[in-house]
């Protein structure tokens, strides 16, 4: 195996993520101008056909997807605030343009003409036919069936909603909460939790700074014996970004108003129309059935957890005042340790990121008949980031690139996700463009004395998100809008959820679960 090394220049077109704010603004304006020109041209078609209308619109999507995704992606990973601000502004501007584009009646007329032309549609292959159907549906679901005045009102609401969504996400990424605790207040946390941790002095007392990023928050909620410490930390996490409350309230109201303008009773009804469920009643029936089946099990587990807290309070001579949200992870972990002899602190000794990543890449290489080649000195957005080439197993056919950005840092995207950066497609001249995906996560970092040790949950997350990466790399589509995870919403998580299962298979774990000290 694994991760063969390459010092040669990366194969294929390597993207540039080191953009200045000015470059982001120029790229954004150019993308809008180019797309507008294409829309104007197809809208003027007097005899609309698939080749004269649909192909130019779809080829524009193909060619622009990489630059569009790069300028909007860097807000999630750049260490430069001015770059993040420019990227956020670019996303707002591009989304606003998309809304305007989807409401162009002149373009919709020629798209609809192709859609209504039975002889034209009958000539198309499956993917081309689906392209026309999705284009037509997209215009219709954006209000093209409304009169002009209502379309204008709808457009204003959609633009405002898009702005709220971008701001909401930006606030989450930019505003990590933090609390400072004494060592005594953090009793129960392992020694490696304190290694390399920021220290501050308050009123002459040394305190350790704990952030709301996952590698800080989750261990504290699971291990801190002091209930006040857990409460303070959870409160810090759940009350950060108070400015998002007003944004959320306005967004909920706008979603309802938009749905009702389009003829739906609720936002849920609008969204579910394209899913297998089709209607809110189906979802509610499913949830009610699931709840009835699970509540007896949940009640039994809650009683078990509650008994542990009652015993703790009794031993400490303190009154029992109830089981709270900040107690759940702590006492659930205690059940695992006492009842099943499973300890995160013990388990993670066998999951150093180096061995886990090597094992995960090996699994995917073997399963998908691929070869991953790590590119040395690659142009990336941060020194922690690694770039890999993907080849067919025989090494003769290049397939794409993926980036790994594994560890937390200030103002970085705060969860775990695979970002599709470029779709693979064949250009009009027959040359190929290759897919690119970036996996952005926040796994525990190395400490001064230990490698980056991962909980089993982290291993499952890595397998899951890398499944999304491979979904993008291995997709073969003609049109960018169908590439990789840009598929039906009901299906998009299926590959990753299936591939997670390797994290529970002893035969797979034996390939990389080794103690970081003893091997």
C-alpha cells in the first residue's frame, strides 16, 4: 500500500487556493459576466433544441464549477480574515446571481420549449434527458409559473434568505466559544488533554483554556467529573453566536412565505416534494413509529444513567436535582466503562492518525482498485493540508485529486465535511477535466508527547467523510450538476454510511488498530 510518495509536479490541473481578496472579487465578476452572456445567447434562440439551449447552459456549469467552488470554499479554510470576508461576499453575490438566473423568464421559455418537444426529448440519452427535466423543474420551483409582480417579490425574499444562510454559517465558523478552568475543575481529563494547551492567568490563578471545537468539547463533556465544569462548557457552546437567533427566526419566516407563494402549505412540503417521502405526513408517521419502538429502550437507558448520577450525589452528600443535558455524555461514557469495560482513553491508544489514515487509504485502495499518491510540496491553503493524486490501481490512468485538512485551527470550518471542488467531465474538444474533493475535519491534533490519537467515533467519521471523497473521485458523469454527491438527496449519504461499516469489522480494524507505543 499506501500513499505512495511523489515529488514530481501533480498530475492534471492543480487548483490555486491562494487567492487574494481582489482576485476573488475579479473571478466572481467574471463568472457572472460569462454566465450572463451564455444565458443571453440561448434566450435569443428562435428554434430551441437540446444542442442550442441545454448544452451551452450545462457546459457553462461544467467549466465554471471549479472556480465557483474555490472562491466560495476558501472562507471555510483560509487563515486570512480578509480572504474569508471576500469569499463570503463572493458566495452571497454568486447565490444572488443564481436566484436571478433561475427567474429569467426568457431563458425558461427556451428550456421549456425543449422540454415540451417530444421528438427532441425522445432522441436523448438517460443523462441528457434527466438534465432537461431537472433544468425545467428548477425554473418552475423558483417561481416561473407566477406572474411578474409575484416573481419579483419572491426574488427579494429568496435573496434575503440566501444572505441569511451565508451569514449564519459564517458566524458559526468564526466564533468559537472558550472557557478557562483550573486543573482542579478539570479533574477526570487525561494528561494528554493538557499538553500544549493555552494557559491564562486570572486573578493570579493559572487556568487552562478550553474551546468549543470538538477535540476540546467532547472529551470535557465525557470526562470532567465536576458538574459545574460540564455545565459551563455546554452553555458556552450552545449560547455562542447569539446573533444567529434573529437570523434563524427571519429565515424560518421567509422559508414559510416562499413556500406559500409557490403554492405549498409549508416549507417542509416544498422540500419533501423531491424526496422519497414526498409529504410531511409520511415523515411524521415514520418518526412516530420509530419513537414508539425506541422509547422503551431509551427509558431503560435513562434510568441506568440517572442511577449513576444519584449515586454520585449521594456519595458527595449533595442533593439530586435531576439529569441534565451536560450529564448525558459523562454518564453514558461511565456506563460503557463500568458495564462494558470500554474506555475512550484506552481505545484511542490504538488509533493514531498516522496508522488510521494509512489503514483507511489501504481499505479504499483495495476495495476500489485505486492507488493514492501523496504529492510533496503541493500548493495548498495551509501547511497541515496534504494533496493526493488518485490513479487506477495499475498506475496508468489518472483519476483525480483529493485534499486532506484534518486538524482544527482558528476560524476554520468547525465540523467534518467533504467539499466537492471540481466535477470530472469531458470538454467539448474531447479533453478531460478531473474531479477534486477536499475533506475538512477537526480531529484531535498531536501533542508534544503523543501522536494524534483518535477515538473510535473519529475513525468512523474519517471512514464516512472519505467515502464522500471517493464518491466524488469515482463518479463518471457527463454533466457537473449530477457529479458525485450532487445526486438525489435520499441517496447522497448511502455510500458513506455503508463504507462506515469497515470501522466495525474486526478484520479491517486489525489492519491499522495498533498501540502507538507497543505496536
